[in-house]
């Protein structure tokens, strides 16, 4: 059975949402490099010697899933986004357990947390929503890969 074009378009948009969001966050970090690098200096989980490596690699790691998505690896792209979100959530949880407000440069420094309670209140629902969207993106990608292809000729 052939699926309607609108249905296919919705699945494509859903599967692209999280890779595009993380790529935007990575691009914003690169555009505001100085502020992001200063926020990396406060990453207490990262040993001091590795902070420069973290600052230089994190934006690229966030942008990479979008390139995967653009190359047609939609499910892999959303799976990598889920792993990144899991890592970000673990870091936020570590800050919460240690009663430290994270200065993470979240979403390219769009979001700043000054108190731990602000971070927990914002990060938990946001990341749950993003996880769900990434999971839906993986499922949508699998459905799209099983959908019959129409000929371009």
C-alpha cells in the first residue's frame, strides 16, 4: 500500500528535527566560540587537560548527526542524537547530585542556569521531550526505509 505524500513528509520532518536541533546548537557554539570556551573551563567533570579537546570536538560531534541524516542514514543519525542526549542528561544529573548549577553553554549559550533547581526543572522535561522525539525519529526512519520507493523517471 502506498503511503500519502503528506504522511511521508511528516515522517521526514520528525526524523530531521533532533539532528537539526543539535547541529544548530553546535553551530551556535562555533559562532560564539569565546563564550563557549569559557563555559568549558567550568566543566568540572572533564579533567583540565582535556577541556581544550572537549571544546574543539563537542560542536563537531553535535553537527555530525545532521551530516549522517543528510546522507540518508536517518535512523543512525537519531540514534547518535539519543546517545548525545543521554550523555548531556547524565552530566546534568551529576550537577544536580553535587548541587552545582551547570554552566554548559547549553544550546549554544541560549540557556543559562544560575541555580541547580533551575537546571533540573528545565533539563529534565526538555531532555525527556527530546528523547521521545529522537525515538520517534528512529521509528519514522525505519518506516521510511521500508516504504516503497517511487521511481523518479
